[in-house]
């Protein structure tokens, strides 16, 4: 089915190329192989990468089905310029697709569209390196690659220069041979719809003649924000730029403001007003806002993971960076906090409309998971004033992907036991799992296991004969013949660094052996008569051809009854974080989306989120675990796929009627 959609996509592009005639085709024929291998058209014919020939291979198999993943058989990474088009009511999600025209090495702007966040179509490459498509024009200032850009809605950017419309601001990579003023290798440029009124899905983008808008910059322009005086600002990897008005932005008249001491140098930055309250916590938000005490802005960066911090922004006079500092009473929120401890990076956010006509901030991440990366689910960002944290919950529209639920409302997990759920075969592979655990009176570790053979995880005991724990040795000591393996066990128990050990009979003289102390315990190799092994404490490992992910909460009752919250450890596999629980919360909810090669886990409606690789199959199962008896209710939904054809998106009625603009009110000095 996905191959059919690719044929439909490519056919639209090839029709556009054919309509332009032989001159148009000859111009693209001059674009040589990109150096990264040839591209294919929908019929499988290979040649240099260009419009109509932009598939890297066959679509991926055993791949995510309800996440946005490249449908051209290409690798992908960062989300680019996600934006809602107020003219046609279409959601546009761009991403870094790993292909390019010569002389570039990529990436370029891949393109997905939807009208409802539920049904998506994959489109041809939106913005190519080195040229615009129709009418054809070479653009040597960006002929190496198109990196991570941002979309913005600007008044006057609509069809015919009237009303709000979309502008893409992107970093073009250049080389000095083709663009002599290219000193840093990067510049900023803009792209706008080529035929805004008639091209509903914005498949064709033009690069205005005023480009580049700023030369010799660094990468990753943020979504611009507009100040009450009409000035636009954006920040990049290491600096800040401004445009004095809508008109100046639309004619590419930007100026360099310079670096800000308050904004750290990092990839994929974003800066936006504090979002609205987390559902259920509106009263706490309103009380803090009435007192005038809330932070005003969120600053997000990507450096060794994605981070955000909250503070107060004072814009300052025009052509200044302004000041961003800790908010009195909320100083702890100015510290960098990791958004997702898992396989998540280079996220991009923007304002989107709600069905009721409101505005919300939605964030998308690059999920670095098999088979060749994908985009995370769209997450709505809200502020929980009671828990003093931003939250990120999957948007409500995703509920439309649910099939018929399997509901188990009143289960009891016995302490130290595993309760496997009796689910239809194949359900877990592409599913949403919601588990609500009633908090016990005593400390406990409880959670959800997902994978193959979840009830048969391997126990690593403290002493196991005829067993080897391979690798992770940090100390090997030789012992004389007749040494009992308990000597090695005792050495491990006495060493704080040691987590596991193996005593193996080997070496000279005969009967002597080595005590191997290890920094961790791995899956054991059994039937090894010369080996005796053990872990310092009993451990459970998911071993075998298909792994298991165990998402857990290490709960302990609050030790301070007057504290506004207390923290407990949560994890999925090796990914760890801390969850804040409020005094009146009696349950912990886990919401886990499983999609072929990974899971997205949300604790307490998005107070903590984790993106974790996991190979799933039709045989994957779900089980519940706890160290003490605990009551839990579980609902499991099969999740439908998201892909439709571009024509199906065109035929769909408009869902969102409001236009959202990247404007805000901030203080001036």
C-alpha cells in the first residue's frame, strides 16, 4: 500500500515536470549525481537525484506505521519548519531527508501534509539544494544542503500579498567556489509558496531574488517571534537576528543583532511564550498568573539531548537581544531540564490551532530509532504550576487512530509476580497501552513489560554454576588450584565498583582459575562447565533474539507530608528520569505507544516522556509487574496507520479555521 502512495506522489511530480516541456527536463539533466548514490523514480529507474527521481530505495519494511517516517526509502533526521497554513488549513511537517542534487551531500526538505493530524500524505521534496523547481532557477548560495529551518506565519505573506501566510526560513550550506562570499559555509535564506492561491498542499516553493537574507551565519534559525513594536527576532545556533517589520521580513531585510549572553550556543534553538495550563491544573496556573509571578518564556536548545528552561524575558529596545533571566520564585525552572532522556533530539515546535479556535504549542522530536529514524508523535506543551514543570502529552487528535479497545479495568498484580495480559496476537506491535496503577501504602517498584517472552525474563542470581557472564571485566586475578568460586563472589561483594563476577577455571597450573570482576551484569551463557558466576544482587534481564522493555516506577511514599510534591525514579530499560508526584495523586498512569521499532512512554499524562527503541513483532506481548501487591486498570488499543494519498488530503474538509501568528506581548525597557 505504501508503494502505491509513492507511485501517486511521484506521478504528480513527473506530471509537473512533463508539463514544463523538454527545456525544463534538460535543465535538471545537467544536475549530476549527488555523490551519495543515485536516486530512483517510482518505477525504480535510477539516475541523478532531482524532482521526480527522489527515492533512495524501496520503502522500509517492519517500520513505524503511525509515526511520520520518510516514505522515499531515505534516511531522515531533524524536523524542519513545522507550521500550520492558515490559507488552506493544512498542517505542514518538513524534515531532513537524506538526498541532494549535485554538488551537495544533503539533506534537503522532505514534506508531509495533513488536515487533521491523523491522516498524512508524503509529498515530493519541498525545498531542494541549489535550485528552485518551478520556474526553474539555480540558487548557488545553497547548493550544498538545506539544513534545519523554521516556519512562521506573517501578515502579508498570503496569496497576492494579503492576509497571513507561511514563510520558511532555512540555513543554506554554500561553498566558496560557487558562492564567493561564503566564508562560514552557512547562510540564511527564505522560501515562500510559488503559487499560494492554487497550490493547496504547497508542493512548490520559490526562493525570492532577495536571498540570501543573512550571509556568513551559523545554522538552525528558530521560529521568529514578533514583539509589540512590530520587530521580529530569531535566534540561531550562536546569534540573534532581527527584521524591523512584517514588510521587512517579507522582503528579506534582516539585520545582525549579535549573540546573547543569556542564550547558550546550541543546535535547534527555540524561544516562545509560556504555554497554557496543563489540563486539570488550571486553578494553580491562574492563581500564579494573577499574582504576576509566572515565568514568561520557554527557551529550548539541543546539546547532548534536548533541553528547556523557563524564565522572564525583557525585550529591550529595537535591535537588542533583550534579557532572559530566572523568574523570582521560580528560579529552579531556569536550570536546564532534559525534555526526553531517550532517543530524542533536534525537536522543533510551533503554534497550532485547536478545533475550538484556540492556540497551543506542539513539539516534534527526531526519534533516533530503527530502521532509519522517524518523527515522534506530536506533543502538546503545557505548564503545570503545581508540579512546577512543563508537560508534554500526545495531542488529543491521536485518539482517532484507536481501534476497538481491550479493557481490563480491575487487575491485581501479586508481589514478585508477573501478570501477562491475554491480548490478541499482533495487537502489541502497533498499539497504545494505558495502565493506571493505584499507589500502594509501602515502597514498591511496578510497571509494564513489553516484548516477546515478557513472562520469561532471565534471572541473574548471586551464584550460578556452569554459567558465564561474558564481558565488562575491569579486574582479573589469577588464583591457585582448588580455589572455591565463593572467593570471587566475596571479592565482588567487597568492591563497590563490582556489579557481577565470573570465576573460570583456566590457565596454569591445571585447576587454577581467574576471578573476573565486572562493572555490570549481562545476559548469561549457560552450560559452561568451567564457569561459575553471579550478580552482586539478583537482577532480571530480557535476553533472547527479541528484547523486552520494562517501564517502571520506583515508588516510595512521601517522607514530608507538607511538601508540594515528591519525586520518584522512573525508567524504560536503560532510560531513566524523575517523576514528580503531587500529594493528592493516588494513581500513576503510564501511556505507552508501541510502533514496530520503538515505544514512546508518557508518565502521568506527559510529566515525563521517553523515546526508547524496541523491536516488536506479532508475537510481542504485554505484562504487568510489581514488587508488592498492587491494583491496576489497563486499556489497550490497536492503532491504525496514518498514510493516505495527497489527493485524499485535498478532498478532506478543513478542520481548523483559525490562523495562529507568532506574536506575543513582552516587557520593554
